[in-house]
C-alpha cells in the first residue's frame, strides 16, 4: 500500500509537473494478478485496483497503515467493475458484477475476494473510514436513475448515475457514482466547484490509449493541470477544483468521503473566476 500525505494549497505553486503527479495522480492501479492500493491522508481515503485472472482469485488483505486485522474492520468499501465482469465474494456470499455494476461492502466484512470472468476484468476500489455498519448491496448500471446534463454547445453532454448515496445504497460517509460523456463531448464538471467538507477522487476510464484528459486542479484563482491517461485517478483535496477536458469522450468514477453525503453540497465557481 502506497501512502500519500495531505497537502496545503500554499504548496501547490511550488510543485512542478512531477511534483503534481507525485502528490495527486494515482497510476498503475491495475496490474494483472495483483491488488494495488493507495492510502491518502486526505480524509483517509484508500483507492485501489484489483485485476484477477480467471481461476485465480485475489483476496483483499489489510495493510500496515490501516492498523487493522482485516481491511473492512473500520472501513466501508465500494467496488466498480470498470472492465469485463466477475464476482466479488464477501464472507462467503457471491455478488456477480457486470461491466459498470457497483458493489458496496459494509464495515465489519472480514473476507473479500475478487474473481474474474474475463481476461480483462478490472475492479476499481474506493474506501473510506466508517462509523456505522450498513448492509452489503449491489447497484446495477442499467437500473439506477440517470441524470442527463450538459449541451452540445458547451461540449459537455453527459449522463450521471449515482450508486452509493443518501437515496441509493446507504453508507456511513462514502458517496460514489459514474459520469459518461456523449460522443463529441469532452468537458466534465464545468463550471467547476470545490467541496469544503470532503475529498473527491476521479478515476478516468473508457479513454482510448492514444488520448488524454487534461485535469484541472488547485484553487480556483491558482489552477494547475495534470495530463491523465486511461484508468488513472486524481485525488482532489477539499480546496481544489476537479474538472477537465479530454481529447476524446470518456467515462469517470467520482467518489467522495468527508463530513457529509449531500450531493449538492458544493461551492460553485464561475468560469470567469478561474485563473
């Protein structure tokens, strides 16, 4: 498990390209036959990738930074199948996931294993500390409500699906969903916003290998950018905007942990305020 320490907005101007990437970009999550995890001190979030092969399941173990006997002893976990399909076994109960289906695992689960049905199966993991136990549950991509937003004129036609939230799968503090951009649309979360009470992370996927997303970060009046490849994630502290434009349409997982779960609890930033 890698560790990322928290940063202060005053540090941002001093980071060069490599510094930005070392602090906020999470790459190499999906390594065949392995589970890779990153622990960030921003709201104690853990991001991970599980890439099992058919017939070779992977077990999610605890790690020294967690100081726990098992991963979910004091944590809750969301799992999203970003490629292929498979099964996640939680304390002996099998939960089958198709592409873009989501599984929530509540605090107190002991044994979590990932099984692949396809050679390219990939599970994205997002975990936050938990102070209450909620039932393990599945949300299907094709069954959750769809919020349509954006316009062709602003190149941001998109569909938003919420999986773990106050009116969906219940959790202690974890919130997660998926946004899919229409062909020809490239902008996400524009106009941008910040979340003063929680950290948000984006995992970009369904982006062709020869394309990139230019992700904006930093305070609204002091922005920087990170060039992101397919299946890479960005950590956004509470003071940072999180927005971007791609050279191609794409999909991303947005996931948050912090003081509350209100979807609309955000501090809007007008485009004219950006610098």
